[in-house]
C-alpha cells in the first residue's frame, strides 16, 4: 500500500521483488480470482423457430481462425482470446421460478439454489449464497466482501439479482463508478472539506501518494518488470480517472460527482460498464478481493441500446420480439437481429474486461491467465427458458481450467459453479476441491471436461 494526502491509500499490484517464492507459481503472480459479468434476457441462440446467432457452428477446439469463420455469431467478438476461452452450452438451472422468469433466473445463476416461496414473483430471492460470496468468505481476508458493481438503470421492478450473502440475503450493488473508485482508494472516508479540495485541484490519487510512489520506483532492487508493472498500474489509474471525468456527456464534465444522477441512462450504460470493469481489473491486480460481480441492466433490462446509429426500443421488449413487456403486443421488426446486436454489445463489454486483465503482465502470464472471468445470463433465449443458459469463461485460473474449447453438455449450473470455485481455491467440507456448492438436493461434482 502507498499512503498519501487526505488518507488516500493505493493498493499496488503484486511485485516479484517482494513476493515469496512459491512452488508452481511465478514470483509476482496474483492468487486466482473470479469475475462475473451478467447480461439479462437470454441470447439470440437457436430455438424451435429461430436460427443460431450466438454460438460457434461446431463444438471442439477454438481458434481465432475458427471464430473468424463464424463471424456471423456473437461470440466471434471474442476471437482475439480464442485460446483462453471456454464456451459452455447446455447449462440448466435446476429449479423453477416462482411467478417471474427474470427474478427466478437471477436467483439461481450464481447460487444454484432454490427460489423462495415467500417473497415470490418479481420479489423472489435465492435460498442460498452466491459463488462470489463463497469465494470471498473462504479466500479473502476476514471481513473483505466481494466487489459488487452495477451498470445501468434501476427501475424498481427488479434491481440487483446476483450476489447473495446467504438465503434471502441479497447484497446491494454499487452503480456509480465514482463511488466505487473512492472506496477502492480510501477516498470514501475522506471528510467533506478534503473532498472539496480534491475536486477543486482535480488531483489524481497518483498525485496524492507521489512521495511514496517516487520512493518505491526509485528503489535499486526493483526489477525491470516490476517498474513496468507499476507504470501500467499508475497509467491505468489515470485512464480510469479520465474516463470518469470525460466519457459521459459534456454537461456532466464539470465535476466527477455529476455522473451520479445519470449512471442509469441508456446512453451511458456501456461507458459505465467499462469504468466498472477498469475498477475490477485494478482491484484484482492489487489483490483487494478474490471475487467480483458486474450486473449490466436491471432484472428485465430495459436499456434502450443504440444500434447502427438508431436508439432502439427497450432490450426487454426486443427479447420478447414484441413492443410490450408482457405477452401480447405488435411485433418488433427485425427483433432477432436486434437481439443479436445487443449480444454483440455485451460481448464487446466482456472483451474490454479481458483487455484490461490481459494488460497486466505477471511473473508467469497475464492477470487474465491467473483468474477466470465469466460472462453469464439469467435466462437462455427469447422464451426466457432455464435450459441452455449461456456461460462464457475466459482465463485458466493459473492452469486449473482447460481453455480454448467449446463444450456442449447437459448439466446443472451447480457443477459449473463448483468448478469455478475449485479453480480459484475453494474447498469442500473434507478439504478437497469444492464440489458441493448449491442446493443440497443437487448431484455434486465438477465439470470434468473443462478441468485441465
């Protein structure tokens, strides 16, 4: 940690110069971690009345060339990371919803738990903890929770859906990247007078810890790779600050705080998601937490995405293929193609996260190599089914996962969540790899085809 003016603390990336040497790991490597990015409303995959527009045309090994050949599929947006991907088709939720398919899917996607009887409908809750909570509870320092972030509006019908401390204990998410940024760098506890001084000076947290930063970089025992890592880290902080100040509409540039009332506007969702991902990448590089979630959009995401220069109807209506949030309404022309384009938008969001993780070079590999990032959904398709819910993984969790493949199997999501938990170091009650996460009625075990 570097400490500076106003109580600012900047956590540093793992540095090989100061790292203990460990077997099977390079010095300066971070411990494995997991990040989860959630999309709503299913994807434009094959149904009984619509063609495939999401998955590759063939299961098996992935390469940049194979994804380029499938350029009409949404996952082709991730072609640059083909060798680090695991595409998992065929994952099912084990339990029915209780009056609302969106809420029931959100209840299960990271918990593999039953949906509550009371409350029900759009207010239903998960009857178990989520995997990010399990990872944080077991692997983080005591009291350090998973990083729980959000991008998009909160309309009130269904807001957060992802992170649970336990049965019916839904964790609130931070939707304002400026607030998440302040918490990450110890600015949240700075008094109002200091906050005002910072705003007037437009000071970077780099400026506030400059004395310790220069002393650290000036150490003669610091390796060349550590210097490069620190330079990237401080550049990333400045880039994030520039994004917070400048990427939203000009009328909000006067102060970073002005972002707050507008983080949910449709035209800002993608920019806010990227900012939140930058914060997540910084947090993982510093070892602040071993788990993070980012929810994009509310429970039945009503974001109005801009496609080909035209602001479209709400994503939820497009996913229904009709101009209605219910079951009846006039058809939306070209709705499947619009849904496909929204899938591509989410794929590009996910790629931004992978780009940020891959930019950190560690003792062996990149930050992406040492963790696993997951793009998931709380529904499967336009029918909002719980069958064939897509999970896209990237990163091998320090070699635990077998990457570069597209697998298709019928499996309940508890086994996939077990595998992710085990990959980052979680254990079962007997001290072996985690294999019993989720509702106790479910068959335990790991997803063996994706374990290296």
